[in-house]
């Protein structure tokens, strides 16, 4: 999904699911609680968090979260 809004991403995910119940949906959500909830109730749904991706990338390059 590509919107900067959790609501828009959620609505798009539901529309896609209505069109094809078997499709795997990956959405970018900013609200972590909503992301976990959707992952638990919607089959074949996976949420990506921008904040979590930044933290993971920082850890991979050896950053400690501070300025270098």
C-alpha cells in the first residue's frame, strides 16, 4: 500500500480483500496497535511499520540511535 494515512491503507486493504479473498496484503501502517490487530484478524495480511524499519536499519548499520 502506498498512502500516508492508516485509514486510507486500511480501506484499500479491505477493498483488495473484497475483490480477491486469497490475495496477500502488505500495508504500511503508522499505528502499531492497529497493525498488530489487523495482522491477527485478517488472513494473509502483513503490516510494515516505518518506525520499526528505521530502527532495524539503524541496528544493521551499527548505529546506536544517536548522531555520529
